[in-house]
C-alpha cells in the first residue's frame, strides 16, 4: 500500500491528542456545500479546501489540503488544492466523543425512573 497511510505508533514522533472539544469546534466551522463543476458537467456535494485550511489552522497540519497540478477544461495546467477527505476522520471521531460525553452528562442529570411495584 501507500507508505503515507502507515499508522503504527512506532513511526510517529511527538504524538499529541487533539482535545475532543477542539475537534467539535473545528468540525462546527465546516459547511457542506453543493456546487457545480462545469468542467465535469456535474453537481456535487463537498467541502471547500480553503475553508478547511482556515478551520484547521490551529493544528498546523499539512496533509489535509494538498496542492495538485491539474488541467481544467481547455486551460493550462495549474496548481489547485485537493482535499484528502479521509484525513478529516480523526476530527469526526473526536467530535462524536465530545457529543457522546455531553449526552452522558445530560442523561446523568435526568431524574431516575421510579421502579413500579408489581
């Protein structure tokens, strides 16, 4: 497979956990978009790379939005930003964990159901 997708701990240095609340905040800054791609004659659902870069700026990561050379339509090759959607999964996991903790906290505040006598 692709060596850049290796994920074992032994090849990673300076591992830092992104707090779940920060993951949720970053995901909250993103917006799903529907847009036209005239060069493909398609309407698509997706995200905008520049918006992702802005939201992820505090993490200082360089593997989510990556430059790619492409020729669009009849134009000359040009550098565009490509979004590695799979690289957003860790933020989604952190967000789910944050929301799950909130649900557990709220559930703990609910009155306990009374046991019915039989």
